[in-house]
């Protein structure tokens, strides 16, 4: 049975977070395939934020791939990765910034 749109939109970020534990590549492919719009932005941000908490190195790998893709548009999700990473390991998350100075 299908969820009503509101419930589906509300549940998707939680499902993405859980999906990352099982198959991050499939979750990434799914969020990339979503149509442009607010819900896609929400889900892409959730992907990068959740993966930034769980596996920052993987999040940076996917971020580089996403940033190089034409569907990226004007959105930048690096802050989502580093914000999540900094909540668990502030020193490590600050390292790339210190290195760029």
C-alpha cells in the first residue's frame, strides 16, 4: 500500500539514514535519481549528513562524485558532511580547513 505524499516525504530521510547502514551506493543512486525539487534537496542533504556522521571518508568520496555531476546544480552539501562530522570528531573535521589555509 502506498503512503500518502506527506507521510512518504516525512519518512524518506529516516529510511535513507537506515539504508546507509546496508548499502550506501544504492542509497546514493536513489537520491540522485529523484526529480529536481525540494524533496530531492532534503533527501540529498540527509544522505550527506547521515553518512558524514557514520562514515566521513565515504561521505567525502560521494560528495566529490556528486559535485562533479551535472545534476548538482547550485546546491552544495559539503557543509552537511562537515557539520555532521564535527559533531562526532571536531578535530578531524577541522583538519581539511586548517590544511587549506
